[in-house]
């Protein structure tokens, strides 16, 4: 997220990360996936007064569902 913000320092952004968020997996692949998801969320905010991006997890039944939410194009 620091990379995204430093690339566009004039842009107002709010990043929210759920507390104690953890996941097990290949560190390199997870990094690529997260960079792509955050990069896409960042791109769809061009022209908006503030970018809001949230990284979190929801528990549904016995499954953990991880998400990246934003207020960009296509958001509800």
C-alpha cells in the first residue's frame, strides 16, 4: 500500500486492514495476488475524491473468505 500511495502522493486514500489478519500459503504467490488485487482497486478510483480500500476476512459456516473491497467503479 505504501507503493501505491507513494506513486500518487496527491491522492487521498484510506486503507483499512482487519486486525489479526493471517493466512497460510506460498508467500511469493500470495504477494503477487495481493499486489494485483490492491493495484486493481487503486486503478478504479481515478477521479474520485478519496480512495477507500479494505482488506479483511469473513467467516461463513466453516470457511474463511478473504476480500479486498473498494469504493471504486462497480462498488455498491
